[in-house]
C-alpha cells in the first residue's frame, strides 16, 4: 500500500514543493530546513522526477547534526502532488527544473540549483564535508526565503 505524502493540505497554509531529480539529498535537506523555519505557516514537501527510492544516509546524518530529523522522510515522485494544490515549486537541480510540470494552484516557481552531494568522492570525511557544505548553502537560501515569506505575511 502506498501512502500519500505526509503533507497536511490546508487553505491557511500554502504548500511549497521542493523538487530534485532523485529526491534523496538536496530536496530533503531543503524540506527539513524550510519546515523547521517556516512549518508554522507553510506546508513543506519534497519529491523527485526520478525518485531514488531512499533518503541518502549522509543527508540524514548531516541534518541530525543541526537538530533536524529526516529519518522518517521517504523518496516520492512529483506526480503524487499533481492532484493537490501547490502554491510554490522550488527546483534545486537542473534536471528537475526541466522536467517540472505545472501543479494545480501553482502561483510561484523558483529554480535554485545546488551541487549534488550524492556525487561526492573521497574518504567518508571528505564526503561528509560536501554534504555539510551543501546543507549550509541550502540552509542560508531557504532560511532567507522563509524570512521573506514571513515579511510578506506581516505586510498583509
């Protein structure tokens, strides 16, 4: 049995869907960070155009280091969201940007590409360093995005 994505769709909380190709690293890093800083006023989910079927263990590890638990996250296909209202789509890799459909209710679309830490090579520590760097870059971008959304809400 396939469960629906763990997103609570309500009219008061617009949905932000973060897409990458495999939905194993970058999109989960972004989902976890955005949910932690804006989950009180945004529904946040992630998906992929060609889901890997798992969340990368190093993504889970580097997020745990900053107090965000991704262990219950699952790799999902973006088509699971085609029947749900999605206000904003953010792609975090070029392939997902090219494959991205228009979702019901979609008002905004952003493309913020990040390096894919899953392609990191070297020792375990060198791979972890890449995951941490990408996590921190995603953290800066998505925290700034959340602050902008908070400012917009307060201006209304």
